[in-house]
C-alpha cells in the first residue's frame, strides 16, 4: 500500500509499505477514505519529537471503512464507516474509567519510555513517534486500529467524511480548550493562533456563550476564517501590541480566559518583546513560548490559561505571574472519546461548521510531500489539507 512516511527532518516521502495485519483479537483493519495533515504533524516534520525512526508512517486524523475484524471484535462489522480518535484507549484502566482517555494506562506499548520523558505515560497515539507506542499512522491506504472496540465511533447515516473527519482530533481539541475556560456566558476569551485548532476553539467558545472572542494571528487567510468562525475582535500580532489591545478591549481587566493554540513553535510579534523573542528563536529554535507568555500576561487576575497547543519538553514560564495573579492553568492531550457524541450533535444541528476550513484536497497520497511543505510555509492560503486516498 501507499503511505506517507517520515525519513528525517523535512523529509516526508510517499512510500510503498506492507499492508497492515490483524495482530490482536480486538483489532480492526480499515480502508482509509479520508485523512488529514495536522499542525502537530509539522512538529514531526521539523524533527522536534524524539524517537522517530526512518520509515515511520505518519498521520493521526483519519477515518475509513472496516475491511477486517479480529476474532474477539464485536463492535463493528465489515463495511462500517468509522471515525478513529488519535489516542488509543483500552477502556479498562482507571484513567479510561474516569474518562481521562488521553492518559490511558495500557495502550502505550512504550509506557516506560513516555514516563521517563513526561513523568507519566500518555495513551498510545497513532503516527506520533515511538514515545507514544510506535503505532503506524493513518496517512495511508489502510490502517490497523488496536483496541478498536473502545474509542472509534460509527459514522451516523447521512453524514459525509468531511463533516466528521475532524472529530478525530482538531474539533475535540479546540472544544476542550474552550471548555477548560469554564465559559458560563458573557466572557471575554482571547485565543492565540487561528490555525485549525484555533478556529474550532473560536467556534466552540461562541457555542458555549462567550460574549467577545479575540483572535490573534497575522496570516490574512486565517484572520478571515477567524472572523467567519465567530471572532468579534482581531489582533494582528505582527502589527499591534497584543497585551495593550487586550487591556483596551477588556477595559483594563484582561481577558477572562485565554487559550494558547500555538504551542512550541510560536513566532515573534510586535515591538521590543517581539525583537527579544526573535533573538531567542535563533538561539533555541524549539519550545518557543512567546504566545504562552503573552497569554499569561493578558489574562485577568484569577483567570484561566488553557493550553491545547503542543509542548514536548521543559519551557521557561513566569510562575510568579501565575501565582501572584491566582491563575488556573489547564492543559493536556484531548480526551477525544469523551466528546464524540456531543460534538457530532453540534455538527448535525449546524451549530459548528467543520468543512469550511479545508483549503486543499487530494485523492493521491503522492501529493503528500508537497502539501506538507505548502502547509508548513502557509503558502497558497493553505489552512487544512485533506486526502481521500481510496
């Protein structure tokens, strides 16, 4: 079969690889009908995630048709269309029973390695290094889905691939980021980054009842999408001082809650602080915390800092600001299974638009390397790439 594989920093190739096989009784094999490139895949492309091996199959946003089932699998049958969350869940450990699916205690085949890096194991993840289990990803024609009787969901009748594909990751991630803000109605929410997760965070904050939603970015196409998604205020961080604008909008208070949808590769912004951040980027090219620093500074006292953006290692954070302002910091990989049913209902009720952010489509995985490069460079207005490989 064809698959998009990692061969080193900035070296993504479309390879011919062996088809997956049933390995455990709870497995299913799916024929991939749709898959996407995620912003966090760019961290792999940039060589920022340890334990990647040449030839690893990428991709954690995918769905498809069941073509084979393991001997003990009874949830799905051949021909079912299923959406597959990016994290793998056993359904039996304490964390799964608590609904904390991103920290499943049994699905990561390299749990000891993850615990050494993070202090605790993550769940197993598709296509995201051997630190998270070394599972093959879904930017391929076929995928083995382990423990498939727990996390995946059958697609409701009448729903298209593109309507439900982003339930695998970015829609639940944006929603969880907004949910962490404890929105009750009437709040000011500031969101750094108008990539796909940020756009879903904007829509989610709107659905949850935020009164003003401040979107922070500098890419014109993303700013336009942010407005369409429900942002009431736009800050171009390359042209304006973000902190001063948020103070102005909030009449001196600061935002009630802030969401960092950027993560470890934030870009420098306006003014002296931006110049200092740019200098830091040259010295330490990864784990840049400019957006997080701004968010912590711009939230009001006793506000919430929500961090769905990906960080992979230690960063320098001003704990003095967090403690003295009485802030709550909430983060974590997304508990995707927790959100599948309620977010499907939001899509069906037309309260959230899951398709308008797709800017590039291809039915050939061979286009993958070029589309990865285009997405990384934000060329040709590229915001989200979707493949329909079969």
